C-alpha cells in the first residue's frame, strides 16, 4: 500500500534527474526510482545537497547524522495542516511553548534547558497573568514536568491541552502526564528534520495519526522493500514533493509504522498507526535485524525504581545503560535485555543523578550506533 500523487511524484523525479548529479546518476530513464536509505544519504550528502549550504542537520538517535537544506515553502505548507488539526481540537488556546530555542522566540516561549521547577512556576504565572492553559513541548520534558507536579502535589487542573512533538512516548509516560494534568487533552505529532510535519494525531481517535500526503508521498515497505498491506508494520519511505533544492525521493527515513483506517470519518488524510522508530528507537539484534525498542523500554519502565534511562548501543553486543535509579535495578535490566534479545549482551552501567539532553534539546531513550 502507498500514497503517491502520480503527477507530483513525476514532477519532482524529473526535476531531480535533470538538476541533481546524484539522482541523474541513480534514477534510470523511465524508472524504477530506487530507494534512498539514510546510509546512502549520508554517503552522498554533499552531492544531494547540490551546492546548497545546509541549514539544518539531523541528530540524536541514530549514528547516521545528515546535513539537510530545508526549503522555505515547507513552513508555509505545514502551518495550515497543523492549524486545521488544531481547529478540530476546538481552536487555538493561549499557550506556553517549551522547546529548543529558535532564531526568534515568541513571548510565550521558554527554552527547553530551563530547570524544571522554574518551568513549573512560569506555567503557573502564565495561567494567572494571561490564562495560558496549553503547553507544547517534547514528551521527555512533559514527563519531567509531570513528575515535579506530582512530587510537589501541585494543582494543574487548569491545563487544558498538552501537545508533544518530535519524540514518542510510551503508555507509562502518558499515564504520568495524565495524572499531573487531569483535565488536559494530550496530542502529538510526528515530524522529521528532513521533511517537516509527517502526521498529526487524530483529534477524535488518539491511536491514529493522519498523514500529510499533500506534501509527502508515503510508502511503507517490508524487509524486501515490497509494499506492506494495511495494518502491517514496515519502514516508512517518504518523497518530499516540494524540496527542489535538496530533493528527497523515496527516502527511507528509519522509522516504522503501519497504514490504517481511522474510524473518525472527519479527516480526509490517510491514517497511520504504530509509529515507531528512531524517535522511540530501534536497536540491532546480533543477527542483523532492527528490533523495536518498545518492548525493552516497557520492561525497563515497569521497574519501579527506575526514574530515567538511556540505552546506547555501540556494537552489536555492547551497550551502555545510563540510569537514574537505585543500583538494585541492574539485575532486572540485564534480565530484560536477555528476554528481549534471546541472549545477554555486554552492558556497562552508568549511574547518574540526571541524564543530559542531546545538544539539540531533545532526549532519546535509545541511541543505536550500529
Ligand atoms: Zn481520524
């Protein structure tokens, strides 16, 4: 199954073949258009940039950082899509954004590096002064806020919406956020540095996301690069119809999802479910296949003495586990790895009081370097 707009796809393919040396070499006359993996993009990064000065780069959960050129047109396209979803939620509310600093920060903005107790007091103050009843931040920050609010026994019943972008979160984290913000609607979106907004959580059916297929061609493929059926989890392959400076055509971004049918009946965009991947993370089994971090992550979250953790895979069988937890967690974590992988890799433990964020302000629970 795939969502490709034939004319838009043909237009960007023809443009890329005619103007970009990488695509001129790799896309044969009359197709088929090959898949561009993240590894290929990294290897041929400057050729694909085609003389454009990169204005952003990917980072975080995978070893394959790439430099990208983001076209101006994209923001103009993403905003109406986001606004239409916000309308479905009941319109815009006065909000605080707690994110990585941008070139120009709006007055309702707080940098992600603000200490949590200070974030809490700014949120309270903004509610009193300007009736700010919504937050947009990263899930990892929402979890820390929730923990602080619960620990301090504060009343955040005034918060109506908590929007979470860029990272994914698991059920335990969602439960904690709901406990701290009992009256808030939680929402999330899925985006990437390379392509911008990819999908937005359905405001009516939270298990589903609606994909932004006006701007992106979306395919989901299996290990053999064959199209997956509806409901079958596979790798996401994106074609950006609008980035003519640095075309990304049939780009396998390194995330997993399945196509789905959202029962809301109110939003025409096709639906995705089970979006997993570099955000929530994948690790590599010693037999070479990628495995979702989801199961191991759940097992670790279930250990009550673990407050925060990060898994880094350096080699197939060598990991570092950073933990904010009691040291008695070690045995249970080793057991969780053995259960998930079917063997016991080497795990070096680092015991910390806080796990630092990535320099871009995000937090990755798993980082895979192989
Ligand atoms: Zn829906």
